[in-house]
C-alpha cells in the first residue's frame, strides 16, 4: 500500500508553509518524504530520500520533481541523500512574478543546498534544469561538488545549436508572444504537455498514466506562465546587457567533474547539438550517449541512467 503524504511535510504556497489544494497534484506519495524548504526568499517543495552526500535533482520542461521518481530510491539505496526539487514556478513550489533568469535560478540552487544543511552538493539537471546546473557550477563553484547534465548543451553551445535546429528554435520562438502560449499549454486539460512529451521522446514513451500525471501537474495555477518565463528570458536576454554579462561569465571553464548524458534519439536537441560542451569544462568531463532514448533519458531508460550516475558518483569515492 502506498503511504499517504504526511501533512506536516507538504510543500506549497499557502500560509505557514501549508499546501494549497491545487498543489496536491505535485505531492505524489512514494518512498520519499515531501517538505517545504525556504531559500533565496522563496519556498520550494522537495521530495527527499536516503542519507549521505547530497545529490540535488533539477527537472526540465514540461515536467516537475516527479521526473526523478526512478532515480530517487536508487540513489538512496546507494548511500546518497537524493533530493528532487520543484523549480521556481513549478509544482508545489512558489510562483513569484519574477526571477526566471538563469542567474537567479542558480542562486536558488545554491540557497537550497545551504537550506538543506549542506555546504556542497552534486547537481543533476535535465533540460532547463541542466542549464541551471551549468550556471550554478560557474556562478557558485563552492556549492557545486560535481555536475551531471542530461539533454542540454552548455549555454554557449546551446546558442549556436538552436540557431541551426528548427525544432528547438521553433519551441523557443513560440514561447515569446504573450498569453497565447500559456493558453495553448493548458487547453484540453494540458493536452499539449502530453504532445510535447511524445514528440520529444523516442517511440513508446510516455504511457497514458505518466502523461496524465505531467498534464495534471502543469494544470496547477501559474505553472504554465512561469515555465514559459524561463524560455522568454533565454531569448530576450540575448539582446540585453544582462544576457551579455551572463554569456561572458559562462565562457569561463568549470573546474568540477562533469558527466554529460544525452539521448541518442533526442529530436529536440540531437547529440551533435550538445557535443563540444566539454570545451567549457577544465575538470574531468565524461560524455555518455544513452542509446534508444529521446529527450528524457532518465524516464525512457531509467536503469541505464541510474547505472551511469552511480558509476560516475563512485569515482569520487563517496
């Protein structure tokens, strides 16, 4: 029998840390504990399992913490404290009106590590969570022990890759107009969320129940708008001073060990779009294609991704 979610651990945007009713779509029970963590002036919902060195898991678009449901118990059994967070604007985390630039999001990540009682952590990020991971490792190097990135090039590599890739360019361009993209995402019970999951994955994923779970979570008020604000900053900042300063800062090389996983069949950002990211890593850099997977390798090939993560983590002697 699946355990109920303890009321005292519920995350969300209500007073005194209580979950708002709509947030419960994100509070899925399992072999983890749910709770709220305040960091960088924002309240974040996390799902946590295990004890040991901290591994912070950052999801991508259009998902939420539950995307790491396969890896959470595996990491916990292997002796790690695995924490999957709803990023700012997603799931049961706060949805403030601003703060969706990568520098602020990296600050959220560093603040979360401190709020979880640790000085440093391994970050594992998928998609936009990978962009946050790349950024946190550069802006807050003392807080990031190691970095694993799934399905996302380094930000400087992404810029050139998107310009030459119709699918990714269309996705970013389509998010730039006001209001309409939000309406499209939410129409017919967030049917477009399911369509994006299917379009960006290899054939056979997701199953109907998984798709419905992500659609339900995206229907939490504010999520659609906040998720698109990430994409709007990525494009609009290119012509602004803050974007120029960001790219200059990111041109420096990371010193942490980096594991780079990428689905061999990713139709949104094919492997060729991500190759070359190693030039921005001065420390050990390991590239691992995940054969048979699309844009969501941790979901489509969870056993393979877990094995690669554990092998890489064990290199650290932890």
